[in-house]
């Protein structure tokens, strides 16, 4: 770069050299390592699912099967007869992952809709309405975050059994469908950040609290509601222990339960690893795609609520 001196002469000025961004390179290297560690097991699951049963051990050291096949997915989805499945190296398991996927979708969908709606109503009450004992009740909600969920399984199981809801979808969704302490706390933090002026103007115009909630507060809270729905979807899609206790009939299995039962049904003595990995990939694919598409929104919403 050339500049002029006070006497009018041109003078070359050397720009300072930028320091080598060693810190940024280290950060990127660590990030790529974390991504590799996180994604590589999923890749191995897919590779095993695409490998024929007979070639499983002979090609264990290769990163990709020499002859990829979809027969393992066809077996676990019930698209082959039991005889054809056993001829392809299956264990003879009768678990239908197509039915389990349908049950998981219904189970997760009901809980996501119910928990998001009822948690939003409770959070709005704690954030905006005034009633005796409000702060004390909210403190009890926060204390509930420290109670292990497994402590509630026995009383919930007795209640569901007395209601006659064993092996039914109502029995599986009943303990989760109303609300969760985290969901109420998360939405309350966001509702407290909303401007009161808009709600006060609607109240002056004669709007009731329910009208304000449904027509003003909820449309302004689409981001946190979507984030809560995503987090609830991930948790309920992977829920295993409660559906395992309630759903003893094969027609009521969810995907995690179906995977466990499929693993134990090994009349040939060894687990059907290729079929198990095909079922595992089917189970993790929806959540993986959901995080890839919506993961940034979840992180941003959690960071926003945590600063309030």
C-alpha cells in the first residue's frame, strides 16, 4: 500500500502480517473429531444393515459391503415370508418393525401434542396470572426436576393396572401426556420475556385471558413451542422402560421395545446382528433427520431461555 508523506512524497507502507490462526484450526479439528465420533457409529449401523448375513464376519474389516443388499430391511419390515427370512440368514423372529414404527409414531405424537399444549397453559399461568400460592407451586415444579423418573414407575403402573389400561395406548401415554416440569419451566422463561403492552391492550379491548393466550401469546411463541415439541419427540421416540412394562402384546410394541424383543428371539443361538442393525437404523433415522433439519433452532431457543 502506498501513502503520501507530509512533504508530498509517496511512501510504501507494509501491511502487518496476520498471525497464523492456530486456535481456529485447533477448534475446527476438535469439532470435526466430535462429528466423526458421533456419526461413525451410525455409519457402522448402516453398513452392517446393508451386509448379507453370510458376509457379516468375512467383511467385518471393510468400511463398506462388497455387495450391499436391502434384504435385512425387508426382513424386519415384514416384507418377506418367515421361510424366506430364515433362508436369508434371519433368526426367525416374528417382530414386525412396521407395526412398531406405527405405534411409536402414535405414542410420540399424542404425547408431543398433549405435553406441549398443557405445559404452555401451565407456563402461561405461572408467568402472567396472579393467584394464591403461585410461587410456591412453581417451586414444587422445580423440585420435581430433581426426582428420578424411575421412582414414579411403580405407582404409575399400579394406577394403570387398576384402570385396566395394560397393553393399551392410553396406558402408555397417560404418565407423560399432561406436562413435564422442564417444559413448564422452559416456556415460562419465554413468556416472561414477552412484552406486556400487547396483552394489556388486548385486555383493555375486552379480551379474556384465554383469548389473549390463544390469539396473542401462542402465535408469538412459535419458536419455543417448536423447540419443546422437538425435544419431547426425541425423548418419547427413544422411551423404552415404560412401554416395556405396559406393552406385553406384540401388537403394542414401540420401536425400542421391538428392538429388545428382536434381540432376545434367537432360536439359532446367536443374535441376528444384520436384522438388528437394520431395525436400529430404522429407529434412529427419524430422530437423526429431525436433528439435522431443526437442531440449530433447538440450540438457539435453549440458549435464549437460559439467559432470561
